[in-house]
C-alpha cells in the first residue's frame, strides 16, 4: 500500500512513497491542509462556502469538485473519502508532522528526547507559505492554529533549554535558546537562558555582548529597558558570581506593544550607522520618480505587499495592483516584484505603458524578446507588423507568447517551463488618453483571451499584472469581461503603516552609513502622516535632505531649511520658477495649467 507524507510546518511538502507531489493551486493546498488538520467528516457545503466565499453555492461546490478531482489526479485520492455530502481525510498509512507534534507536545510528561523530536518537526510556522486573502474563515482558522503551534513550540524549546541548563549542557541549552529567539525576538526568557548558557559555557564576553544587543533592541522597538530578572542575571555574570541557580520564568514586560509604533521611528539610531563613509555615496531617495528595477536595493517598506503579489503571480493569470495616486504602485512592481522574479529560474518579463497606441506599445515590449539584435529600422518595421497582427486578430497574443517562450527557453528543464510575466504600468492611460471605447475594449479582449486561456490551469504559464489608479477602478469594472477576470485578482495597495514608512526612510541611509539626528525620523513620520498622497512628497523631501547632510548625519536644522515634507517641493518649485526669465515665466504658468489633471476629490 502507498504511504503519504505531509508536512504543514514551514514550506508545505507532500510525498507519496517518497516522491514529491507538486500541488500548485493554492485552494487545493488550503483544502488539503484543512482536511489533514481536521480528520473528521466535513460537509461539502461548509468547505465550499469557506474556500470560495465570493461565488454562489453552486459555483462553490463545482470548485470543490474540481479541487478534489485535482487531488485525485495527484495520487491523493486514496486518502480522501468523498461522499455526495461529506469529505473526510483518512489518516491510514500517513506520516504527518502536525499529528506527530500534537501527540508529543500534548502527551503526558514527554521526555527530553520526545520534546527534541517535536521541535525538529517544527520547521516553520503552520502553513507558513499559504495565504488566502479572499477566505476570511479559513485564514482565521489557519492564523489561530499558527499562533497555537508557535506557542507550543516555544514552550517545548524553553523546557529543553532549561533542562539542559540544569544538566550542565551549556552548548545544547544555547542552541535551544537561540531557536526561541528566532521564533520570538522579544521574548526575554529566551535571552535569559541564552545569557546563562553562554556564561556557563565560558563565553562571558559573548553573553555581555548579547545583553547589549538586547538592550538596544528593546529600546529601539519597544522604548523599554530589560526586566529586573535580566539585569540581575547580567550583574551576576559581570561579577563572576553566577552560582548556577536556574532562572525564574517571569513575564518580561506585558505592555511593550503600546509604545512599539513610536519607538520604530528610531530603529537604526541607537545601533548607529554601518561603518562606512557616505562621502560620495549615491543618493538612495528617488524624489518624484518611481523606483526602478535597478533601485531594488533601496526599496523598503512594502515587503508584505510584495510577498502577496509574488504569491498572486505564481497562482493566478491576472493580478491588478490598485491604489491611489502616489501610493507606489509602479515602484512595488518594478523595484519589488520584478527583481525577485529575475532571481528565480524560468521567468520571461516584458513591461510597457499603453500610451496612445497600446498595440504598438505591447508589440514594442515583446519584439526584443523575439530578436534582440535587430537594427533600429528593422525593429520599427517588425513592431508595426506585430502590432497590426495583434490588433486585427489573426495573431492571438497567447500564440505570440508561446513562440517567445520557445525561443527564450529552447531546451527547458523537464517540468520547469518558462513563465511569462507581462506588466502594464499606468493602465489608466487606456482611459485618459482619448481612446474610443470600442478600440479600448478590443485591446482589453486581446489581453483577456490570453488570461482566460490560463484561468483553469492549476499553474498558469502566463500572468498579466497591471497597475491602476484607484479612481479609475469604476470605469474599468464597467467592462464586464474585465470585471469577471478580476474576481479574486486585484491587490489593493493602501497607505504605508508607520513601521513600514520607518523602514523606507531609515534603511537606505543606514546602508550608506548615514544616520538621522535623534527624533528626526519621528518628526518626519508625523509630518507625512498629515499629507494625503504623501509618499512622493516624502521621497522628494528625503532627496533634498540627503543633499544637506553634514558629517554623515541628517539634521533637524537641514530639515527645516528644505521646508519639511509639506514645503520642500513648493520651495524648490519657487526657486526654479524664480530662475526663469520674464519671457519663460508666463510660458511655464500656461504649461502647468494645461498639464494638471484634477482628481475626483
């Protein structure tokens, strides 16, 4: 009989008789995780409603049937007992990490060996790499399970570390203490065990250094000092009076999260800048320009959204990045998504803006992938022919993409075909540059045929990503085929949280050895919080501030000099305008009046 192995801690892994099963559809993975962790009969209606809440009951049940069919195709049918009304996971002939973990940690007085085996099973958080943004019930269940398993793992690690401290196994205790810190970097009990393990292992200097690092961490992130218990342990280590007493498992500080947001403003300050000179260092801030692919190393603050977007492009044929003007949509794609995919194997990427001639823009993005060494004249002619073929419909877009995949990936590794990513930036140009509705819909149909061709595949080979200003979402959804394609396909880019904005401000300077004067980051954060669409203004102010740095420091005085966030751009514009002569100033006024397009607000 075949044997099934399922790992739900960390990266999800499924094997049948030692051979990996590649389940790529995220809803299939979610279904498997739910069934494995809850081995009892579940009504089809309940599962369908939980995993597909956005569609009606009939469509949801059909989606469930397809998911079960896919699992059966992937050799999992033996362990799925599906009746017309219920679905049950059968645990016969299975090895499941969470089941073994539950049996050990939940058992009566497990031995140290059993606890060690349990924490080895805990390779990462429960279902860590599976996110379903459209399934609130499933996500809440997974989140609760994730937190519960993490608490149990931390408890087991703490017991192991303490037991080995008591037995004099300092090296083993240190390893388990550090593992706790990996899971919760603010758990003082883990640090207390680490300090004791290091001191008892003859690493007194290292223990004191780790304490200083903890002190800075608590100050920067929580505006709190170490607890009295921690300080007492360190005092004993400093005097050499440590007598081997075990530590008391006191709660460190309960209310630290209340001050965490304010403290994040000074994250890089106490530690100081990295040891390098900033003289001649390039300006990491982009001003009013978007971050490009080559700026990826300086792009911070949107890591969580980028992870969400990466998941989407692997699993869906269409992903729309929707957000207000100035929210950083283009930067997230070009400096966040694309650089990550470039590092992966098997991605072909083309980007363009629609402009006034979207078919020519699309053809211009694709043609270099056909032939990289054409002369400019030959390329212009080829772009025109390809644009005509796409517009007049004898040449489907998907056929073009398949030919490019064949040319780019002439001898692909077996089972790893190239994945094509087509990025359309400033998608709203289809609506703002005067295209007639019939022409616009024809262009949309060209794109959507390729999208729909991929929609029912477990793993799409083509994904379309576009960035759209939120105030054009209504116009876009008015075209029903596009609205249908976007079901479960848009990623909304909201304002940055304070901690995210802190990283965007501090980290680029810190990488170049430049520090902010104490209190300046918090002041900038307060200023930008008051500015609607403040990210471009923030970047412009940081751009100006960078040029005012003195001795590798950005100061309050310089910040006032540039006009702060709300005044830096206006002050710079006034300076530029004043430098124009009397003949050019009226021309500049007319130009700006004509190019400004008021928003809906």
